């Protein structure tokens, strides 16, 4: 059975469960930030998705960004780009998250350097949980200046590869832990790069998804029971027509 068919069945039976929702919050170090850049818009949008470790511990989370995109004056198109970043020096090992880079090679510094760049973006997020900032005349610490502008500054100068990808294409979240050396992958103290699940921004629904829904065993049992019910109904219909 394909994933699409499973989802269709689950939806029809009302068994898809509740998706995650964005909680209005100010940025805290260690949160994941999603940045959205639309070339035809005047603004970029950054939304605080919540604590990174809480998100990566899930198999499926969704956020509806419709109202936030509207507040930022952004209409998602085929040219819209998005990316996800996060970093924290807290704990052992320390962690850095970045999407779409293909690997976790850092061109300069260590976890502190990456965290500093993420913090410069997150500092402007208010209790609303998001911030929209002008592309032209920005303060230099917004998403556009940190991840899009040329020449590279901020995260663009710290992460090898393009953090932002076009919407509609799943984007892997890479998590790196341990110690970092300039121009080299993380030294395993005690870990190395971890490939987390993918993020995807749906250009039609404005819904950001992490991972994919996986029915619980009890859900499969309900589906099986529903299948038997359909078969019984079909047999009854055939008998009546005979």
C-alpha cells in the first residue's frame, strides 16, 4: 500500500491524528528557525518552530504558516525558497542543525560561531513567534542578509552549501555534534553528522511539514477492521442483488 493511499484512508476515517502547531514564543537558543525568502516580495519571514530536540524527536510535525506569511506580505510561489537552522552550545555534545546543505562541513570556527549567526536572526523574533523584515535596507542580521545575500556573510560564510531550497522539494535536516575544526566535518566527540528527517513547505497550503505520518499499530488494526466492514457490506449488497 502506498503512503498516499494510506493517508487517504486515514483521512477518510479521521485517523490522521493532530499535527503540531506553532506556539507564540520568543526565540531561545536551541530553537529551530525556518526562514522564507520570496524574490518578488519586499520581506523575508522567520518563524520560531520550537526546541530543536523536541522536533527531531518526532516522526511527524506540521505548522500552518498561512497567517504568518500573510502578515509578512509573502505569497508563496514556485520561486520561493526556505531553509531551517538552529544551534546550541548547551549540553554535551553541542549541536548544530542546518537544512539543505548536503553535509555538515563548516568553513569557519565552531559551534559558537554558528550559534552566534543563528542568534542574530532569532533575536528579532517577538512573542508573536515570527518576524518579517525588509530585504532592502535590512539590519544585516535578518534572514536575507544571513543566508541569501552575496558576498556571503553570517551563516552563508559559515555553512558550506545552500541552506535555502525551493518550496515543494523535501529538504533534509542535518544535525552535527561534537567539536569542529575550520573547513572540516565535526570531530567525533562523541558524535558525527546525523541525518534527520526532511522538511517540506507546501506551496499550495502554506503548511510546513517535518517527517511523514506513520500510523500506530492500533491505527492499522482500525484500518483492518474497516476493511472487513467494507467487505461485509459488499457481500451483503451482492446477496441483495442476487
